[in-house]
């Protein structure tokens, strides 16, 4: 077992340094963020300016506003001695070897004998940065290459040198995975390490394709989501990274890899050089390969350098291929396609797979490390060798040879049976099946714990999911120790199945009324169930999914969980206990049951639901009342199911008792309702919400304040649940609600009518 880091220093407050500091603070560390001293009276001016700029980044780099307080800014002149007290120092200054070496010399004179030092460089040899330092220093020195943005991109490449103590390497891997939530890959000290070496190669192939008759839009179509890669594809990604940065990396990589058989691919194209020379640098200058003008996205004409509207794609039946749901089937269809789309895909993927294969063992010891690096660092759904598997190992090998591409010896001798398989296995996909219906399943986690898994589209709470959970609770009462509700998808639940509800509403509101009663009854049963039930959540948890989680007495949440009651965005209000539990939370937070103590918390909850606010993180979800203070928040969300299982077992061993019934919840009656109505009117007059939003907020206020009660009073849970039902159902008949639901179903985004 290793000792976790509690304090750190980040040297360099640029874009990466500030964000690395923020992520360490998210993980609970106290962080000193230092940079050069300013020339004026305020020597912290440079670091403060950089940090304030970082605080405005979107998406946000901190879990909550309070988290930022863990970062202490300073300068190299006045505060360098602060590094003497930290456990870990990360260097993130300018990419200049001489500057970095001098900084290491200064560091060695200050730090403790057990402090670990790492560099975030992406373009310089790790070993060279520590040259001239003592053996003890070199043993505690290595590379830790974070990917931008560090909070959201999973990959952390750790690069040991020949002198790095193996225990230091193991401690960094352990801390990176468990406490920073990273996917750690150990890379070799080679130019650009693993992900950027392969990623730059793929990007340069995309640039080359511009000279082969393909348009920017065609290349981005073929290197985006259709191929299992981010929708930013090649050229939108280049614009975001910065064309000057792209040219800088290629310019430095080319001379650093004289023995690379594909070195010429990295030679900077004339087009890229021209764009950088003219100040066309991408998103930061407003134009790169794309330019937004008069609400229209224009793309660069590589011949004239003018920006033009997109031309029609000449890619055969690409739409049909794009609609194939399974990525493996889609990739095989692309590979077999005889149009220009297939020709591009076959050539680019064969070159990519050949290049990746030739980099073993130069940059990594196994195909698995390269696959992980591309999935975690570049957002590929499948890494290169996983794609090779999908397309057929022998087929790809034969096609490489036929095209005259380099095939390394290890690939020649690797048989179909022994080739490396992906390690990206889903925890629950290997569990024994106990029960299932078309949209849900019950799986055996072992030790008397079972997992209820949604399998509906978008993990929505469809009728079959709701009915299935009711059936599963019947099984749980007699046969098992406890239940985990979770899944292996990127997002826990998108909420109610709106399409299903819209169809039901066409035949009257009776069926919807029955569904609301059923869902409320189910969630109350979960909350008071005699055996432990733990929700294991991640990603988006919206609407009814949020209400389900709020009903669970115990929650294990990935740090990157975005949860909220968003019903008002589709013209409804929460109808399955979300309001009741929010009112309870407000009353519990207050110092006493006096109305003036409850009012601030009730108003906060009202505005959160009324604005359909979604938490920025699991930590913020606790502040908003969506998660209990006892929720286990994991930086490494991949562990959520196993931790949830342990929570069930721990509760069972301790003698689990369900929460006591809440039969006395303080609501504020008509005076409280007036306060909430006034808050909604203020938002309306300020232009923050529409007139219909204000109407919905008034209905929300009616329920939260206790309906027609003339004064503050104590009510039970069923009283508030009934008010939710009574207020929810009529909204389904409102034309503007119907417009919102239809718009959301069609465009996958809310309408503020």
C-alpha cells in the first residue's frame, strides 16, 4: 500500500499548469500554483491573471466553486520555498530544455528527500530534463503527461527514465488511477510518447487527403463519429488545438525520428505553414479550417484559402452506413464499401494500423497500451488494434501486404488465436444472468448481491424498466442480501421515456396517472426497502433518473456525474417524488423549523428545479441536494459497481435498517408560495425565463409550499406526492408542453417557448 499525496506544487500557471492544479484540487489536494514573478509591485500578477483566466474556462475545471480555494497562487521569487513542504512537484513551464534543467537544479536545493518530481512535457526527452541532478533526485523523477483538459480527458501517460525507482513508478500509477481517476499508461521516453505519436500520424494523414481530392467536410465525416471517433474529427480538432501548435509539434517531431519508416508523413504541409504565417490559427483567432460567419459554418478552400459554404458530400451511400448502430458492423461496412468513402477509410486505416504496429516495442510494449492511449487520450471508441480485430486480423494483414505497407515481424507471427484482445471489458458483461426483459436485466455480482441494469435506449425509465424493477424487488425480498442499481454505459439515465409518455397521452391521461402512481410507489418502496439498495451512477442522471437516485438511501457516484431535475425544460414538473425530497432536504438543512430559517434553502431548491439546473459534478450535486452527504464519490468512476457492491455488503453486515418514515415535513403554506412566486416573477422580468417558464414555476411553487395551506404546517410524504400528481397531469394537456416534448424528441435539445 502506498501513501496518497496530500500536497502538491505545480510550476507554471499556463493553460495546462492551471488545469492540472485544478484537477489535483478536485482530488482533495492542497496545491501551490507558482509562476514567474511580475515586474510591478504585485509579483503575483502573472499567476493571478492566468488563474483567473482558467476559472472562466468552459467546461469548468473545478468540481465546485469552493474547490478552487484549495489552490494557493504564488511566484518563483517570493514563494518558491513553499515547495519544501509538498509531496509532489509537477513542472509545466515553457518547452525549453535549458529553462527546465535550471528549474530542476533550483528544485533539488529546496524539496524534501522523499518528494516526487515530474514533468508534463510532451515534446522534450524526459531523461534530458533531469541531467546533472543527483542520483536520489533522478530516482524520484519521471514524466506525467496529462491530456488537455486534464479534468475531462482520462489518459495519463507516465514516463519513467532508466533511473526512476520502480516503487516511485508504482506509486504514481496507483495514485493516478485511484485518486485522480485516470487511465494510466506507462510510455517509453520517445518523441511524443504514445497517444500524440499515433494521433499526430492520423492527423497528418487527414491533411494529406486534402491533396487527394477529398474536401474538409468529407474527411471530417469519415474520421468522426461514423468511425467511432469524436465528432470534432480531424479538422475541427485541429482548430481547437491550434494550427500553430499542430505545426510546432510536427516541426519538432520530424527531426526527432530519423529512423521512423513513415517519417515523411510528419513533414509540415505547405498549406499548414501558409495558414500559420497569415495568423490563421484556428478557434483562438476565429478561423482555421473552419470559420463561423453570420451563423453559418464555412470551410477553407485549400486552393484559394477562401472560406466557402460546404459542398455536397460525394461519399456514396455514407448515410446508410452511418445509421448502422453497432460500431463493429459500421467499420466493416466502411471497409468493404467500394465508393470514395471506402477507399479513404481502407487506405487511412491500413496505414494507421501498420504505423501503430511498427511502433511496438519502440513506444510501448504491447498493443493494449496503444489502444488504451488512443481511447483515453483521443476519445476513440476502439483503439487501433481493437479495430484490427474487428475488421479481421488475417484480412487486414493480407491487405497491408498487398498494398506494400510495412508489416512488423511480431504481426507476421501472431496467430489469430493469440493476438492481443482488448482489456476494455465491462464489469457487468461477465456476470451471470438471473432475470431479464427486453429493456432490463438482473445480474449476479456474487456474495448475495445483485445488479439491476437498464438496457433501454438512452437508459430511459421506460415501462419495462419500471415494471422490471418492481419484479426484481419481489425477488430481492426473499433471496438476496442487497441490490445495486447501475449500468456500464457512459450515462446512468436520461430520465423518463418521453416518446412512450407522449403516445400514452394521446389516449387520455388515465394511463399516465396510473404510471405516475406506479413510479411513485416504486421509489417509495426502494427508499424504505428492508435490504440495502445502492445506486451506482455516472454521467448524465436526469429527470426521473435523478428522482430514482434521490430515492436510494445509499449512492456511489463517479466524480463526473451530472445530475438534475430537468422536467421544466420539457414543460413538466417532477412527478415521482423529486419535489417532495427536495422540500425535505430544504427543511433538514435549516437550523430550525422556523419559516425564516427554511426559506433560503427552499428558494435555492426552487430556483435549481425551476431553471432545470444540472450539477457540474457529483460534489456540486451534494451542494444542490441531489445526492446525500453520505454519497461515496469516486474519482475513478470505473470502480463504481465494485464499490457499490461493497457498500451493500458492509450495510448488510452492520445490520441494515431502512430510514425512518418522514411523517412530519415542514412546508411554508401560502406565505412561502408568495415568496417563491415573487422569485419566479423576478427571473421573468429579468429576462432569464419565458412566460411559460414562469407559469411552470408557479405550479412548482404550489407543490413545494404545500398547495392550498394558508400557513406553515407539518405534512407527510404522501401529502406532497399527491400534490405532485395533481400538478403534473394537467401540464401534459398544455400546448406549450406538448411543443416542448415534440421539440426535444426531434432535436434532442430543449425548447424555451
